[in-house]
C-alpha cells in the first residue's frame, strides 16, 4: 500500500497528466455555433455527420459529399494567416449559357460553378488498390479511375469541343495508404493534410456515394486532393454490365469526384441533369464520363 505522502504525490501527477490530456484534445464546434477565438489548426468543425479538421494557417479545406439520391453537401473552412477561422461562402452559379429551352442536352447547357481552387502544378495521385470491394477487379477499377481523371484533364466530350484545358495529372500507381478522409458508417471528415493525393474505397454513411477533400492555400492554389468511394454501394468498373441494376460506374462517378479535385463545384440536378457536375449520378450509365458544355467551360476558365 502507498503511504499518505506517496498517495498525495500520485494524485498530483494524475491531475497534471489529466490536465495535459484535456488540454491536448482538439476543440470540436458546430457550424451553427459562434467559433471561439482559440479555434486553431487540428480542431474540428462539424455540420451534422460531415466535418473537417481546421487546416494550417493560410490554408483552406473543402469537403464535398455526393449522395446516391442526388443530394450534395459542401463545407469549406479557411484558417487565415492571422489565425482567424471562418466558413467560406462560395460564389453563386455562373449565369447559365443555355442554347435550348427545357432540360438542355449536355452540349447545350453552359452552366457551371467553381469551387474556389485550381492546380498550378501537375496533380499526382495514387490508388489504394487494396480497398477495392471484393466484387470488383482491382485492375479494372484502376483503369476506370485513370480514364476518369483523363476525362477531366482532357475535357473529354462528345460535343466536338477541342481540348483547350491545360490541367494535367499523373497516376503514380498503387499504395497501401488510405485517402485522408476519416470516419465510417456514421460520419465522415477531412483530416489534416498529409501532402499525398490518394483515391480509394471505404465505409461512408449509408447514402453517401463519394467524398472529395481538397486543400488549397490563401490564393486558391490547390495543395492536395483525396477521394473516397463508398464500399456500401455496388460498382462496375468499365462497361455497363448486362442487366445492370442499382450499380454505379467507377468512370462517371470518378470523373465527377476528380472534377471537384480540379476545382469544379456542383450544378443542380433539377436544372442541369445532363452535366457531369450535376449533383446526381445515375446508376447503370457511363454518360457522366463525357463532359457537357458547362463542365468544359468551367475547366477552360480555370485552366
């Protein structure tokens, strides 16, 4: 048994250690609350089941969630050089350039929205092949993802628009590291930037199809971009399989998520359903792999 003096010293040490532990815990606040002045890098800002870690001073982090039903959510948090943390409000949709009335065809719908960042260097990324769902071929999924990235940097379209986009990407191969997107079946968040661009699969809340996390500096220059696709959904990698039901294409969904990484925001499904960056990606179709007028216009504005 400890003597009284030893018990007192042990209690003091325990209090000190407990204080250090509490002091080291990150602050977590809701977007609906006033941000405390002491909010800093590593703290967490949450909006329901979506969250981000506050980035380093002078950086912005954006999480974009795509839902199987066409719902979407975006949260962007900036940490200024002076340490003031704020929610970033995005600009309204670009004035639509529509050549036809009604629900325009992709080659006639010029609407787009920008996310606020762009790459000034080549986007170099890896694929966490080991995260591929067991029902899919890793090789085919890898091929589908590369094609999806090519669709963005090459402004792939069936409208006859020339590729005037200067953005580039380089696939660096497979990795065992996961995308820097935390969480599971009940929540999802962008973690702290790790300077590695990774695409992979993992558990996401039930209806979430894909999540993109992008980090940029105070001038809107992209620093990192990760993508996580849901393991709770059924996928096909290349061609639409015969008798397809409720399966999503790696290529169209991948093109949409890479669009976010390269600085493209969402346009509404109700008004612009045929654009790659519409909030909804339908199952059993690869249509989204081919960009529409608005998607191309957005890329040309950025690159």
